[in-house]
C-alpha cells in the first residue's frame, strides 16, 4: 500500500484542525489584496456568484459576513436580544466564558449556570 501522505509531514487525526494539501498552501502563498483596492468590488461580485453555485441557487443575493467568530456571536446576540433581556448561559469552558462576557458587555441580564 502506497503512503498517501508525504513523508516528513505530521498529520493529526482529531476533530478540529485539518491538514492543508500542498497545492492549497502554495496557492495561499501570495499577498492579500488591500480591502480598499479598486479590485475588491469585482472580486466580491465573482465570490457572490460562486456562493450561489455552492448552494445550488440562482435566485437571491448571498451576503458575505467578513468577521471573526466573536463578530458572528455579537451579530447573533444583538439581532435577537435587547439590552436588559434575561439570558441563561452555562459556564462549561473558555468559549462559554467569552460568550458570557460578551453578553454582559452588551447589557444583558445574564444568569450563569456553572458546571461542577
């Protein structure tokens, strides 16, 4: 049986991290386009069309949300809750601690349930 993976590379077989194939690494090895560049609108237009193909649709307008996971959390919270709303959150690790901190900073009344 041939070795599918190149020698010398470490491979993790656990959920989460993924191995990136060499061709992808080489394709990523170039400078980023400045987000204020005049080339960005044209590039974004093609990305939106590609997103339609990925989701197998020809109607509607895809929406790209360029942010971190924390930005997505904030968007979810501020679009579903209002300052002063009561929220129950479970403290079960670092991500939940960050989630609770963000809820408190946004002015929610957070009831924290700690795990034992």
